C-alpha cells in the first residue's frame, strides 16, 4: 500500500492509505467478499466466465470477432477474440483467447472517449482517443490520464479504466504452462469488471455477456462448460443457458461499436433480463470467491 491510495468509489475523494480506514461497505469477508453485486467478475484464459452473483460458464465466441462483455448507460466494453491453441501437460486444447479490449465511455461532463488496449509481450500500451484532441498513449510508469470522472492508468501490464460506476482491469498474461516450447512468448488478455455501485438497482439494467447477470435477483446462473479431457480437444461451449439469446447476438460490427441486440448504451431506461427464461442451472448467489483470474492449470 505504500505510496498508493484507495478511493472507495469516489473519483476525487480522500486518499485512503490503509485498508483499516476503508468504509465498512468496502471491506469484504473473503478475497472478493460474499457474491454481492459489488464483487468483481472476470473473463480469462480460453475464455472462462466468472459471472455476477456467482455463475460460471465457458465462452468460445469466434476467432477474429469482437464481442460485447458489458453494455451500460455510459460505458460499453468490447473484446476481440482470436484463435488460441493451449498446450497443457497432458492435453492440447484448440480454443480461443481474448487479444484486445475496447471501451466507449461518456464522461460526467458529456465528453466521448474511446480506449483500446492489446495484449503485447513487450511494452503493452493503451491508446485513448477523444474527438478534436491528440491521441494519448498510456504506459506503465506514466501518470494516470484523467478526463472528468474517467481515469486510465497502467501498472506493469495491467490497464485500469474506471469511471464513477465501473472499474475495469485488462492484463496482458502469459499462456498457462509458459515453459512448454509451444506456449513460449504467447500472451493473451485477462479482464475483470467491478461495479463501484449497485448495478442491480440501476434503471438502465446492464447487459452484454457479463453485464446481463446484474438482473436484480439473488440467483447465480451457470451456463455450459467445456468438458476437460486428456488428449486433443476443441472448445465448443458458448455460455448456453447463462445468456439471453444466442452467442451471435453479442457480436458487434467493429471495436468501438455500441450497437447489438441488447445494447444499453445511451439509454434512459432498460429492464433486466428475465432469468426465468434461461435454461442454465440456477442457485442462490454464491458466498464463495468470484472474479478471481482463472490461473490454475487444468
């Protein structure tokens, strides 16, 4: 914690230098606390979804295609999927990986920003675009870029993008079993999303592959997960049962596109999904860990 601040959701609030000084609502019993709407959620590796309220699913997507993970009133978060072959100790998985993240954000003063960050082994760099302004590159070791309530910063290979309601992290990560010759020098993007407010109470209910699970209930919904088998396999799960509609409904036309079937960007009101129409296994919101990067070898 030396030399760093916690802000407990307040963009220009007091610098809190000790966890002991955090407000009670920001102190959790476990690593991410009980699985309330405030828990981080994540998409990682090839790719595994850790969903709001504690649900799990795998999502292959489609190579060379951009998908929306979270769509809300003032922010849209897309990711690029690419082909990815994962060599484990006893198996080879033909799947996909996330290679880049893209944000479209409306600041508290109404300014429009777009941000992009691609996974790169050396010197990963984020680029922030603002109309009628020169592009700004954000790298590790540089001061954070602040535009109204939006803060963009880089520590190591982890990019943080936040506004008054959402905190996103995108990390350039090595492939699992990186010492295997076939995995050497390969990288991918792991992402996490943490709300800084209670999205289950928002009049514009979030959507997207991740965001839709902030659906104003106390249920976790599990979707399809790929079977783990020895030998050579190809992933196929598309989070069936945990998402509305089809996986293809979450494709966007380009990296900064905000329009798709369930878009919430720019809306004044939007109802949450109807969880009763989902076929996935439903259970009470988990009290376990959610959103932790899926780093364990499989």
